[in-house]
């Protein structure tokens, strides 16, 4: 299997520079079409790669109650103690649910076959489990995923509680696992102790009330210069619902400038979008609930730009 590693400010896969271009696919472990079988996983991951995407960012816990695709309060064993649910990675007493874990392993296997990687957000600010329960989750997930070296662990999405404790727990089980964190909402870039300890940085850069296409790349450049490690613009500005971090007034050209400037300063980028932050049947949501490069007039030119930037050898691999 491919081994993702860090060399200075670069990510490498099997000791060669890795062209990281990520895509938000938070619901990947819970989307029924994507998880139908490995043929569907391979079909969609190959499709993403044909547009220049080499990484997907997925969430292990998808019981958000925001009206997003593939989520719902019934998916949370924490909210409904004692119920046996299929669509939650973490069960209430620190046990890892077998079905979502199997899906995750299959996702990682197919991604590895295609030379792709996965960024896994272990926990989210939407529901904070007790520390002891999180300790059990972290240890078990780390042990279970030891064979898959193409996975970055992100402790939190937009939160910070005992992050260094969880980092140490992961490293005890798997010293070579790459670990990062998203310490807070847009514009929160992390404190020095955490940024020095993590293997790479994945901040959510500033989105609102600033020219994000100028400010966010400056933030990425400063982090690279200060800490000398890879930095991914993890959830950059996007179009979509303002309540969930969107910029409904943003323009395609601004996002293209943002991407180019992050690349120019030596940073990496996840393409963050609004194709999951409404329910099924909404005009902004693809019918299958899977991010689709050709789905909307807004997103397609951005994906075309991502494909144009991607080295030919990556597209052909």
C-alpha cells in the first residue's frame, strides 16, 4: 500500500512528491450510492481524479442536524442511547461500529489502488463526546487502520479539546500516522504548541468580511514560513448558505485566484463546496448526494481549473 509522509513542507507518497488536491465529501461513509459496492467507490473516485482530485475529506461522525444530505438525528447513538444504528462510526461506550468502519477500510483500499488519499475528521464541533469516550474511539480506530498508510487523521473539525492528548494516543498506537487538526472556525489558525506538535496543518482560513482570495493565501504562507511543514487550506471560502460558512456573494474568479495563490505560496487546497449542505431535491444538491464536477454552472469552471493545474502524469495514473 502507498505510504503518505511529510518531507519538510511537502507531502510525499512512497517518497515522491504528492500532488494533493482535496475535495469535501463529508458524507462519503454514509452515502448509499457511493457505498453500494467497491465498483461504485472506484467509479466515483476515478471520476474525481479525472478532474484533478487526489484526496477526499470525510467525516467519521455524520449525525449533524443541519438538513444536509445523508444525515439525521437517528444516526446518532449518542443522542439515542441503546439504539443500534448503521450510520454512525462511533458507538456510545467507546466502541467502534463495525459497518461504517468496514466502509472506511474499503474506501481507503480503493483510494490506495488509485493513488489517492483520505483525510478523516475523527470528531466535530457539532457534538463533543466525553474525553474518556474519545480516548477509546481514538485508540481503536488507530489500531484498526494501521495497514492503511494513505489516511490523514484530523482530530477535530473546527474545535480543540485535548487535541494534544489525542495526538499522543494516536502516536502510541501508530507512531507514523500523520495527524492534524482544524482548531476552530474560519480564521482560527491554531496556537504555537499545537502547530508545532502536529505533522501538518489544516486550518479553516478566513472567509467572511475580507477578500478571502487575498487573505487566506497570506495565512497559509505565514503558517508555512513559521512552522516549516505542509499546510492544507482545509475549508476555504465557498459559495452556499451563510449560516454554514458559505459566501453566497462569492464569484468563480475569486475562488480561482484563491486556489492559484495558495498553490503559489507552497500550500495545498481542498475544494470546499455547497453540494452537501442542503437536503435531497434541493437545486444545489446533486441527485445522488455525491459531489459532481459537472453538476452546476458555478462549480464546473472551478473543477476545470483544478484539472488544468493537475500534472498530466497524475491524471493519467
